[in-house]
């Protein structure tokens, strides 16, 4: 098993799937979304067009864009969900959750 398998890295690239996820979230400008496992940022890019996003990933992935509505957090969400929610007050979770944490 390589390192990417250990952390559940499976990057979403399907534009129709991203569009479906974002549309299904029914996002408003006032929403603050928690995105768990932002990876290369394909979903993140679409989310920040709609609202504020707190993108959390255990890996320090570099994104090829910057947006004032985006906050990047390098952390394991399983260790500090409550702390992050108190700090950022997200009201929705929109994510392609990493396979290895789907059950917890």
C-alpha cells in the first residue's frame, strides 16, 4: 500500500459530478461550507463561487488558485471537528469524503 492509499487520496476530476454535488447542496452566499479532504481543489473551486469555504485536509496540498472566501486548514478533521466549527461556524458540509474516514 502506498502513502496515497493510506490517507485515502482519490482525486475527483469529473466535472459533471462536481456540478451535481454543488447544485445538490443548494448553497447561498451566506453559507459557510466545511469541505473535508479538498485534495487538488476541483470541488473547492466550484464551492467558493457560491459561498465561504473552510477546506480541511490532512495533507498539505497546494491549490492552483486563491480566493478571499477560502480558508485552508491542514489538519485531521476527526481530531478537531468541534474546535473548527466553533472557530468558523460552518453550517453545511459538502465533500467528497476520503474513503478511509467514511465510516468514522
